[in-house]
C-alpha cells in the first residue's frame, strides 16, 4: 500500500499525487508527529481533487495521470 509523500504544508497549498500513490490516505507516512490525526482514506479518483476531512489538506491528481481499475 502506498500513499502520497505528505509533509506538513500550509493550508492553502495543494499536495499533488500520482496514480502510484493510490489508495490515498492522510496523514501520509512522512507527516510530522505534531500534525497527526486518525488515518482516513480519501476518494480522489472521481473528481481529481479533494480535501482531508480532518486537517483540510488539499490533494489533487497530477495532470495527465491515468487511473486504471478504479
């Protein structure tokens, strides 16, 4: 299982993810301890972008990413 290389980012910045990062979850494995919250899997395939319901981190698929089998 992989995830986006999430680090602490300012709330108004977007975290770009690739197909290889799916299934997407937040917080990611590289998030600092102070920013941890319960792990939540996030649906991004339908719209190409989404927000984490806990911390509000914005995620978006990189342009041109092909999602197969989702």
